[in-house]
C-alpha cells in the first residue's frame, strides 16, 4: 500500500515538474520575439545616431550625383565613366566604399560585406544623387540658347539631355537587353568585390574604373546590337529616364537584371578567392 502511494506521489511530482518546465519554455518563447524586435529597433536607433553612417550616405549621394552627371554629359561613353569612377573612388572610397550603384550595394550585402540598414541607406542615397544630377543637368539645358530658324533649316536641333533608348523600340527583344545588363553588372560586381577588399586606395580606384569600363563595353555593345541602351546602374538609369511605369520590362531590365548580376559577380569572386564572408 505504501509502495503504491509513493509511486502515485512520484508521478504527481514528475507531472508538476514537467508542467513547470513547459510553462517556462513557453514564457521564454513568447518573450523571445519581443526581445528580438527590441534588439532590431535598438540597432536601427543606434545606427541612425552614428555620424559615420550619415557621412557614408552623404558620400554615396555625392558619388552617384557625380557619376550620373558624367554619364549624361559624356553621352555614356565608357572611357569617361572609367575616369569618373576612378576619381570618385579616390575621393569617397575611404568614407563609404564608393559603391555608387545599387547593384554593387546589393552584392555587398548578400556577401555580408555590409549590413541591411547601411545597404538600404546606400541605395536610397544613390538613387537620390542620380536624380539630383538629372535635375541639375535639366536646369542647365533649360537655360541653353535655342537655335535660330535658319539653323534649324540646316538640321541644327535644340540641345537635349542624353537619355536611354526607349525599350518599346525593341519590343520582343527585351530578353537580350536583360541578359546584357545582367552579364555586364556581373563583370562589374566581380571587379568591385575585389575593390571592397583592397587595402590600397589607388589599386581600388583603378580596379573599379577598369571594371566598369569592361562591363560597359560589354553591356553597351550587347544591348546596342538590338538597338537598346546598356546602363548597368539602376541609379543612373533613373537619371537617364530609363524607367517607364507603362512598360514593366524597364524595371526588369534596368533594376532586376543588375541586382542579379551584382550578386552573381560578388559570389563568383568570393568563390574563386576562397572567402565567402
């Protein structure tokens, strides 16, 4: 009889302990989510209070503005973009890394070179910088003298901003332009993956410049075969008025394809170099 009571007591005690453990586990699980949310909010708050982050965002804004301005003024010629990017990397590379391209930033984020908050800030700053380049260049064009009626008779046209060719003009061949952008940015991303690891600023600058030169030569030529524009930079595509809400292909070609290419280029470089983080 005593043995049965002892066994019954032991079972009840075990059941109480199990229930207590389950309750504690449930409480930990419930409290984990708010704690994680609090950590994310704290990270965002502390990051936004960092002057280093705001300096980097300012550098990306200025760098994208300068790059887009050179592309517009230089009619997108790769040699001009090469020297522009060399100068930009030398000037702001030590501050932000001089991505000046959302596709490069996405590749750097995927390969854990930068955090998600910095990546998001970079992309916003780059797009705003390129858009500001468009606004500034448009203002100068607006103040340009118009050709006389006699000059127009001889074919002299009013000055106009350099812009991307409308994709509607190559309807049915959008996939050619998509892959031209993807492969072009993959080449750029491969080179920029080295630049983000380079310790020598001059080597980094010329690595970035030559990478974008080769990438543009490929993308411009490949897209040009079907009569389209090669841009390899979603921010600069904004300045070149490449996006059209009435044609979603423009977003696929000049935003999605570069993003994929940037990821491919960075991952390929890390795989060959033997480092993945």
